[in-house]
């Protein structure tokens, strides 16, 4: 829910989770409501019927926090409804370095294309960052994304991949 809620709302939920000593707390409940309303906020990777990874992928317009960041603000306001965002990755530690993130990235792009995306954005960090939940820049470069706006220091950058109607890439 980090990208889906304004900062103040997310922080209140995060603090409440800590105070209640529960996993997820109000932000987890908010995600459950998103799913209950029929929104698909991302994709899961499975191995042997066990979830091993997650990628958040949705229309950019669903992620309200992005437009509050100068570095991550959209480059194509008129077409923002056709721009999709890859906002979050999680891969279980036992599956690191086994291609799960790359497979999730490919599936996320395919989902966006299937739903009419004209572009897909991502907000990765440079390799070596201690906060890589949005992915590493090298993974996106390898998948055909281009750097649009560098992040400050090791901060999040805006990467983008245009979608052509004939090839999907």
C-alpha cells in the first residue's frame, strides 16, 4: 500500500501495526479491500504450489504517491491512464538469484500490454542499495527499459519502456 496511499495515511497504518504488534495491520486490511473490489494489484510467482515472489503492477494512476515526487512524476500526463507502473518486488530469500525477479518483471510487462499500456514505468535503485524493494536498475536495463530520470545518490530513478502495438516491447 506504500504507493497507493498518501504518505500520512500509510504512516498512520504502519504505526498502528507496530503498536498492535500485528502483521500488516490497517495497510494489510486496505490491500485486502483493494483486492475485494476486483483490482489485481500484482502478480505472484509460485514454485511447487508455494508463493515465492510478488511484483506490484498496476495503472500508474492507481499509485497516488508517485505524483508527489519530483523524481518520479510522470513524463506523459496526457497518456497517464495508458502508463503502467511496476512498483514493488518481493522474492523469498531461498529463491534469490534463480531468475524469479526477471520472470516477474516479464510477466508484469505482459500484463500491462494485455491491458492496453502504451508504456511501463519502474522506480528501481542502483545495485548495492539497502532498500531494493522496487528492484535494481540493471534488471530493468536488461529488460529493455531506459533511464528517464536518475535518482539522487542511490535513490529511486524513473525507468521507462515504451510499448509498440506490433511487438509488445
